[in-house]
C-alpha cells in the first residue's frame, strides 16, 4: 500500500511540474492570442509551447506563429520578418535574436516547440506573431522566474 501511494505521489508531482513547463497558447481568425503574459519557472529547463490556431482561415491569409526575442530585439526581428517571407515562417533564418519560434500555421493547425529557459531568467522577453502587421496586436511578455 505504501508503495502504491508513493508511486501515485510521484506521478502527481511529476504531472504538476510538467504542467508548469507546458504552455498552450491559442490564436484566432480575429488576429488575437488568448494570453498576453506567460510565466514559467527557470527550473523547467526545457519549456514546451504549443500554438493552436483555433480559427479557420488559411496560413497565407491569417497565419500565426509565436516568436520569442529579448524585448530590445523585437523590432529588429519584426522588421526582418517581411523579407524572410512565409517560405521562412516569417522569421529571419539563423538570426541569433530569435530565441524560439513556431511555424506559421493556419486555422485548425497546431505547432509545438521546445526551448530552454535556464539562461533567460529575469530577462525582459517579448513574444509576438511575426506575420506582417500582426505584431502590433499579437504580442505579450514571457517571464522566466
Ligand atoms: Co498572426
């Protein structure tokens, strides 16, 4: 009996920790994310982020991605995204300013990425959709505590 409780406790503890390190963010046909702030503990190490497009418009019309940069780098990455184009997921290829990025997805699609936050603790971080024109509205802050 003791053993069973021990196993249950481990499963529950593991699940709680995993949930803190798993983030799901939704994006809509009306050009919005469903959250403007994401908080994750640095102790996660790797964070898994899932972007869900809950609308129905195709990715070339109302595509959304989720891009993470230092706040100070956001404008430079946004300005470079147009030149990168949809073929490059609206992300400048190989840019060290891009800390993490999903693909550009359309309605009904999902993309999941994993990135490490151990070195991002306490930094001023921005997330946004880099589809041209979207980042003015589709943006928020990631806090690694
Ligand atoms: Co978008």
